């Protein structure tokens, strides 16, 4: 088994790495599947949903790391320009996943990634947005060939990898405050 961490990095138009959105995905990759081929499939899965992303998205990188960390074993830039409307970069949808039944599974058997920043259209995400994120999860699970590449979750606490069995998306926006843009300027005005 060759566990690899794929960091899917959606770049912000600000150009500041702090403003980038990063999804870390673990896969067990075995020949004849390749790290590069799997990265291209991941990029295509995200690019197929580019219309959901805010116009503040400009470019994508995928970096792949061995289980032990260190320098990336693979890195590639991909074209990715959000073409949804402008929106705050904190708006995202949470794609939850579980290695067992989500309702009965232990917390260590569950995880999540935040998909966004999204061009929010209302108080709640539309059915289209929710099903699009579910479709992204299905596309992630389908990367590679079924017998050679498997989407996994990593429990650092237990030091184990578990096969992801189910995914879900809530019908509520997730606001990632840590993703907020760093102010570039402050405008002051005297009032007295």
C-alpha cells in the first residue's frame, strides 16, 4: 500500500497563500494507477464544478506527498477560474465523509473537507449546489481504478487509514472564518 496525501489548492485572486483554499485528500495508490493520473482526475472533478466557485478563485495546484511527509513527490498547476458571482471567501459547503455508517460511527471514523469559496445565492444552498458537492465527492471516490486507488481518511490519533464508505452534505452554508481575507488597507475618517 502506498498512502499519498493530495493537497488540492484553489488559489485566491489576492495572490496571498493565506487566502488559498486547501483540501487534503488521502488515497491508497497502487500500480498501474499513477500519482499524476490521479491528480489529473482530481483536477477534472473540481474543474467540472467551477461555476459554483466565486470569482475570487484563480488557479489550482495539486501537490502530492508521501505518507511520511517531506517535500512533494508531485506538483502540477491547473487552470481554474471561478465564474460564479463575487462573494466572501468564507462561504463554503462541508462535504462530510465516514468510514462506517455516519450516524453510528465513532468520531474517529468521520471527517470533512470544505468545498469553496462558493458564490452563495441565498440563505441556504440550493439543491443544485448540494447535489453538485455530492457529485464532487462521488468523483473523488472514483479517482483511479477501483482495485488500485482507494479514497481513505487518516486518523492521526490512531495512526490508521480507513476506506471512506459514505458522504453527505448539509443544506446549510459553512462559514470558515479562518479563510477570511487579510485586510490590505484600513480607511479612517474623523467624526469630531
